C-alpha cells in the first residue's frame, strides 16, 4: 500500500511562509537605509528626495552631515531626544546660507541614521549585559516549565529540562526553518515519557501560551501609565488579552463549554482522538490553579527581564527612549515574531518593530537595528542549545516530525507504536 500524500494546503504552507518572509524582508530593505541620509519632502510624494551620506558629528541640537558628493551640511534639529530628535528645522550650507526645508502636512524633513551607523556605534559592554539578561530570563522560563511538568505528573529532571529548552531555542533562532523549536522540544519530551505523551506535549503548548499571555500582561500594565503615547499599540495588546480571556472562559468553564457545545465541535475535527486527549490533559490544569497562576507570574517576570535586556540593547546602539517604552512596545513585537507566519518570525518582527516604534520617534533603521542586534543576542544564547544537541544520543527524525504535524499516514504511525520500546 502506498503512503497517502499530505493535503495540498500542507505542501503549499511552507512555500507561503517563505514567500511572506521574502516579501517583507524585501520591503524592509527598501524602507530602511543602510547608510545615513537626509529625507526632504517635496510638494507631492513623487517629489520627495533623499540625500545620502554620513553623519560626522552630533552635539545637542546640531548635527554635521557630509553628503556623498562631499558637501558638508550643518543641521539644526528639533529636539535632543524623543519623537522630534531627528526632525530637521534648518540646514546651513558651506557658503553660510541657511534654509528651512518645507514640510508636507505631517511629513517633515528628517535625518535618518543608517543601519551601519547604528550598529557600528553599539557599546559592547551593554550588549554583553543584554546577553546575560536574556540567559537569566531563559533559565527562569525553564523553571516555569518544570512547574507545569510536575503538575502534570511528568517527572523530568531539571538538567533535562534545561537541555531540551536550549535545543528548542537553537532550532528557533540558529536554524529558523519550517521546524519550530517548540515542536522539536515536544518530540523529545514525548519520547522521554511514552506512557504520558499527551500530557508531556501539552506542557510545551501551555508553557508557550502562558509565556505569550505574560508578555501581553506586561504591556497591559504599562500602557495606562502613558495611554496617549502608546495609543498605537494599545488596541492590539488589549484586543489580544480580551481574546485570551474569552477563549479561557470557553475552554475551562463547564457551563460555557456546554452552551457552545465545545466537546461536540472537538469530536468533529480532524485527528479527533489526539485532540480529545489534549483537551482532557489541558482541562486537568483547571484543578491546578495555583500552578497556573504561579507560572503566569513567572512568565511576567521572565519577560520583564528579557525586555530589560532589549532596553539595554537599545541603549547600547544609541536609542534615547525611556525604558518604560520598551515594556509597552516590545511585547507586541515579540508576539508578532512568535506567530507562525514566516520562518523564525523573519520579516514580520522587523515590520512590527518599525511600525510600532515609529510614534516614539524611532527611525526605521533604528527599529530594524534594535531587532537585528536582539536576534544576534538570541543566536549567541541559542548556541548553548547547539552544544546540548551535539551530545544528544538520538536526534529527532523527519518521520517523528511528520507524525507530530499529522503528515504521517496512520499505517506508518501504528507500526512505529508497535515497535516502540
């Protein structure tokens, strides 16, 4: 009997993710300047022009800029920091002539730092501190996972939890292909606990859900402090939290489950046997409320530490924004990165960073550089997972990955179960 081919949508989905990532990266490359430039608006958008060059010096409200043609310009800027720090008030040319370049509505002349300038001026000591904070956050996240494992009666040693978590990070960042780190982590933990595979797998899923929820809660608590300033990000964060609350009520409340006939809906879904097992395992956490609350609190602490690390990266590359802004804005950027839209969140994270940081006066190149350096820090931390993977006796196989994603045919799956030790 020949193996049944996976559905067409499953074969096209990886290609769609790659296409989305490629399209977003191409757009970002077009938007983000590699070198420094002056952006001068014209009467219409078609008349806009850019003067490429490099920033020679900046002191207070004045910046000295040299164009590619060798012309040295002295720019007067609107502010030393904040949303107006890159807005140009006037330009003084070598002959002493001072001009006030016109604006077009809300579009004003700007001094944009290129990626090379932002990264080149990064402080190594602050970047190393950021890596240390990211490692500390990761270790605390591992402790959170062990709480969920213990609540599910899935006995796993702390060292094993550490190794599997860093292996997952390694696949998420160093090898950002179509195989997610959470999936690899789930395969390993299920292999370790063959009699409680479903419970083991669900701890990985719940750990991720609680992590993202804690991330959104951090922003949700910070945004009201300066609501008008964070008006762009507020609807996304509170909409996300509202959705999570509704889904939680539907899933964990017996009355609501009965009213919406959730159990009947689950029985009609594909892979219903596996879905019902997961449903049963997750529902067990309804009676482990202290553990869930503790894990959620740890999630908030984890992300406070990691976002502080990102704020340190921002300081390291010269971003002059309040640390509070990182706690309000970075959660939605990290949530977008976590969505399975493109491999490793490539393109989607950068686009979100550019969009949500813009109202804070952060240029596209600065937002892009912030995320770029954060990704580099993540890769540095994830290399620890590469060491753990090198000592892993039995690596995850493509057949196991297919089985977890539902691509393996039932015949093959039953044979593997029959021969499993």
